[in-house]
């Protein structure tokens, strides 16, 4: 039972990290373009 809960938590964290990475990536694009212009 504990391993099943750990699997669910790991899957949730994995999905959350993926969404967080996409959000960071979206915010990071203008910064990257800004530094390329400099």
C-alpha cells in the first residue's frame, strides 16, 4: 500500500514538475531573446 501511494505521489510530482518546467520555459523564452538581442 505504501509503495502504491509513493507511486501516486511520484506521478503527481512528475506531472507538476512537467507543468512547472513548461511555465518556466515559457517565461524563459523572452529572457533568452532579450539576451540574444544584446
